[in-house]
């Protein structure tokens, strides 16, 4: 496998990720789901891991959670096409249940092993701001367990100097049944993303 020093482009990164065996998740997934977007995007969005649709298409955030994210980005005045979109863990972790594949949360070991790729993405893209969508992304970026509610809505600085905004993962909204509660949480997600949009405007 290529070493970090020989991977300097997103194309080389995608190729190396496709051959990754750093944790067991590559065994059952259909394919790796690399990040996608502009090479020098100022904004990087990091989710948890690919879901069923992402695993089948090989693209991040194209399923139901991706549609929630798209709507929230639009309301926050952020153009997804200008961002780099990726996940903390690049292979789909699931439990087969009949014909369905039920999402399983990646564990600390898998997040840690896959951080190698997220670090390389950050190194190549050099975003001015990374948005951590949910606890897994935040865990990967901070290198430790953090609570989303304690950190969300404010731009923070990582040990390596990177700037990070923590918010919820859009799939959280899909699990809320009460429509008013769902709308309120969606509004909070949009407000968090607006903090990011304002930060990027100031940093321009
Ligand atoms: S989840 Fe990440 S570390 Fe594990 S095999 Fe896939 S690309 Fe490699």
C-alpha cells in the first residue's frame, strides 16, 4: 500500500482507499466510499460512515440522510458542490437482517484505523473549516470521545490547528417521529451550519 508521503492527490487517495485492509470492514462491504468534491474546497463535511445506498453507489451522502443534509445546506446558504463530502469511516458496517442490511455504528478501533484516510483528505484538501456531522466524525477529528451537545454550534480548534464545527448527523432527524420535534431539530442543524457559513465568509 502507498505510504502517506506518496499520496498527494485525491485520485491516488481513492486508489489507496480501495485497497485498504486496515480494519475488517472492507470484507463485507460492496466497495469503499471515498470522499468527493473539490480538491481545494474550503469546507469539508464529515459524516459517520456510508449507509446502504452509499455502499451500493460508492458515493457519500446520497441516501435519505444525504437528502436531509442537502436541504439543510441549502437553507444555510451553503452550496454542496463547493464542499468536500466524506465520512469518518469509509466502509459500510452493517448487520444482515433477512434481505435488509441494518446499520451498525463503527467502534473506536475502526474509527481510529480509518482516521488515517480522513487525515490524508484533510492534508490534501486543506479546508478552512471541517463540519463534523455527529459523534463518530467528532470522535475521529478530536481523537477522543466527545459529546455533540457540549460542542455543537461553535467553531473549535483541533490540536493540529484545524478548525472544526460540530453538529448532529442528519440521520438523527430520520429517527424522530414527532413532526414538531423533527422540525425544531432541523432548524438547529441549519443554525449550526449557518455558523459555519459565517465563519467561512469571515475567513475569506
Ligand atoms: S473502514 Fe477504513 S480502515 Fe477499515 S478497511 Fe475500510 S477504508 Fe480501511
